[in-house]
């Protein structure tokens, strides 16, 4: 018999996609759009950045009038302080929210399962009993790998306590999101690093050597030749990953590897939209200014048709 969910591991992998072996540990921020950011040839990049990829497709099926009406309602949501303006901070927060939608959907999927008493919060006891309850009663005697399950429980509890910022043993929705997706929160970075080291460090010295680093990515079978990318990764380990050249990756070096500092594309997009829309140059935009430039923010049947014509013209 298996656990209801194999801890946070199963919850997290429910939203992952296949990646090359050498990239599986690296947490890259997803692109805002699959389209090139070139306003001269259409605003599809802006639409997907502002709405999210799936919602942008929905707007492409609406009439211009319907698109503008829905955009107006969205603007009212973005203006959280209700001062009649959309600031950079508000627009930045909105774009990040739309891009994190897949995470929020994953949290929604599991929220009801763990909020046993329906109080809008999830306590550590609720999570533990739902995930490990059956095996806790028999002290894991009914599972084949008792040590692994005990380690998983210890790891989950440590992660839960880090996400529980006020230390009350109960996770709010935001704290539970940090528990399930620690890579998205600065105060959880040390947990991501610690768990990665524990996964890869086979000799228990708290560091990652070259053999452990490569072994996490590639294990040859039946005399299989080493692929070129493995040779490249060995060079990356010695030339780039191991910054102090001591032959190991410590916590700081692992952090630089798996949590690379990246450009905040949501911030850049917020600045771009305000720059293109803010006609009186006061660094904030009104609902009127947004609706006057509605086709930069959202699509419609008309704009979608126009962009198709532009694309065909370019191809010719």
C-alpha cells in the first residue's frame, strides 16, 4: 500500500515537465510568452504577459467590444488601493500573479484535501495525518523502506516550519504555497538548497563532489559510452560551479547553480506597458489610458486577424 501522496515530492512533480537531465535541478523562471517581444509586428507577447497564455487565447476569440469590457473589469482588480490609477507596483504584482497561475492551480488542487476542518488554513497535524496518518499508527512497519518514509516525514516537517513564518504550526494559503513551491520564495531558498544537497550527497559529508554531481544526472548502463553533454558538465563543475576550486560544491555554490539570478521579466513588462500607455508621463496609468490602448493589453478576433495578416505579409 502506498501513501496518499508521497509528501511534497509528489505534489511538486504534479506540475513539472520533462527537462534534460543536466537541467532538472535548475529552477528557471518561466518565460512570459512564447512569442518574440516585437510590438512592430503585434502585441501577442504583451497579451500573454498581461493575461497569461491560456487567458490570452480566450480573449483572441472575443469581439473588440467584449475584450474592452473585460479589460475594464481587470483594471479595477489591478487598482488595489482604488485611487483611480494603476501604478508600476500594482501592474508588476498583477503580471507576476498571472504568471504564477499554474502554481496557484496546483495549490487549489490540494487545498481541500488537506484542510480537513475547513477553517481556511492547514495545520502541520492536518497535513501529516492526511499524508502519513496510516503509517504513523504502525510506525511505518507496513512499508518496505521504513527509513525513506521517516526521512520524508522529517523533511516535510522542516519545510513546513520554514514556510510557517509566524511559527504557529498552521499554514495560511500563502505559507502553504511556499511549502509546496519553495523555489518561488526568497525565504525558502535555503530549504531548496538543503534538500538538493541531501538528494545528491551520497557520502553524507554535506557537500557535492564531481562523482555525485554527475551521478545525479547520468549512470552508464552496460558499457555505455559517456555522452558529450556529460563531458561538458564535468567541465562546468570544475570551471564554473566549483567557484572556490576545492573540488566540492558547498551550499553557496549549489545555490548559485540551482537558483540562478535572472532578469525580472514581469518588472520589465510592467515598465514597458506603462511607458507605452502613460501619455502624461506621471509614471502611472489611468483606466482611460489603458482602454485607449486596449489592443496592447488584450487581443480580440479583430486584432488576432490583423496580426495574422501581418505575419502572412512578412512571410511573403
